[in-house]
C-alpha cells in the first residue's frame, strides 16, 4: 500500500490515517492509500518506519475490506 503525506479532509474506502506517525518515524502526518503493488526486494533502499500495533491493525482491516476477506 502507498504512504503519502497528502492528507485530505475526506477519506475513501481502504484509506488509513496513520495516527502514530511520529512513533512510526514518518516525517509528516500520513495516510496509507489502498494502492497495491509489488516490487523487487532489491529496489527497497531503506525502511521508512514501523507502524504501531494500532495502525497496523487498521491497515489489516482495510486490506480485508479491499480484498473482501
């Protein structure tokens, strides 16, 4: 899923607001967008941060909604 600092006032199905963005080591308030993609592991330069358990749970719930599980 895509992470963006472009936080809007309205949210679409599958979007997750990162509530603990500072704890996740993100530079700005962020939203996770329901854009699924795969990339080669070798293209990953570095980890941006780590989601808190609550934010991770919200992302898992969003994935269930998106994928219909």
